[in-house]
């Protein structure tokens, strides 16, 4: 169930293609947070991708999801809320 939920609610799109087959690297639970470390391999490097994250946004009105996107040696943080469910990411 959780795998299907993640595939439906967390995905990348690039060049009209959807990427949602993540590899689970590790997970960590605390009192009020869940940290999930995922890896998504690309066959070819896209220049721009769109990340959509709707995890739990339909359940809690104040839900906020933080995604730390790592690519080579750089990291970028993106916050997702009910009003902001997608983010554009440039890999140039």
C-alpha cells in the first residue's frame, strides 16, 4: 500500500515522461516526522524536471512536506503545501 501511495503522490516529470519508481534508501521515524530517503535513477540527465508531492496533503490542513533534492554535489530544499504541490527544478 505505501509503495503505491508514494508512486501516486510523489513523482517527477521530465520531457512528458513520469518518473515514480523510487528506490528506498532508508527511513527514520521520530515523534512527529517521518524521514524517507529515496533514490530515482535517470537514464539521461534531464535539464528541467517538475516535482509533485501531495503526500498527506489531503489529510491535514497544515501539512507541509520538505523535500531535499540532491544532485551530484548540490542540494536544494523544496517545501510542498496544499497550495503549492509542484516545484520546477533546473539541473543546468
